[in-house]
């Protein structure tokens, strides 16, 4: 109420001379059209109050859902932005923490059956399929084991990327939600 330009002073005058006295007198500020409509049709104000109540309930439900989803969103953002990878066994633990009843062996079986990992019993068993690599869901870590009396062994380990972790958590949670 301290502005010194013409538009602000006109607004301040309207608030002080018209709006505040109407709120004090009637409990609300309504234009003459709304007052006339209310006096001629009492159901109009009931409809307005009902609509306001429904809007408030929708807003409260949306805010409650945001509160529930906020930790999950923060987790999802941190996982997908992470440059670290995890083992499939660790992904199974993450899924378990998110309400998906699975373990390492069942998750491996599911990944093979759904084409994310190679299921041929050969040197590539449990390695990511090309589609999975193209999606950026997995990485392959190679480590060399030096044996003094024999040739070195190269061990390949399938690891799930941050993007893959989020992909599978979302996939399983959507699947779980569709079952209900």
C-alpha cells in the first residue's frame, strides 16, 4: 500500500474503498452481477461452493500424490544420472525394496526370457543382447585373472547402468500396477 504510481494508487483505492468493506460486510467480495444472480437463484451459490470444494479436494489429492512420489522421483533422478553400474543381483535387491517379489536367479531368468540377456548356453550366456546394449541398459566389465602356471582368464561381468536400473524399476512397477 505504499506504491506511488497512478495504476497502483487506483488499485489501492479500490481495495480500500470497495473490496475490503465488501469482505467485512458479506464475508466475500462479489460483483453486483454475482450478488443479483445469487439473490435470484440460491442454487447458484451452492453450485459455486460445491465446485470450490471439489477443486480443493482435487488439489489436496494431487498434493498428497506429489508428496508420495517426490522421494521416488529424487531416487529415479539420482539413479538415472549416476555414472556407476550395479550387478544384476543388486538390481534384484532394488526391485525387492520397491515391492517387486524377485531374487537374483528369477531376475536373470526373466531378463533372458524377455530378450535382455543372451540365453544360449555358450560363452555369451547372460551377456547383454544387442538391443539392451543399444538402449544403454547394461555394460560389460572385463577383468583379467592372472594365473602363474596357466594362461590368464578374462572374466566378463554384466552390470546394469543407472539408466537400466531406472528402466527396469519402472517396467516392473508399471507391470505390478497393471495387475491390480
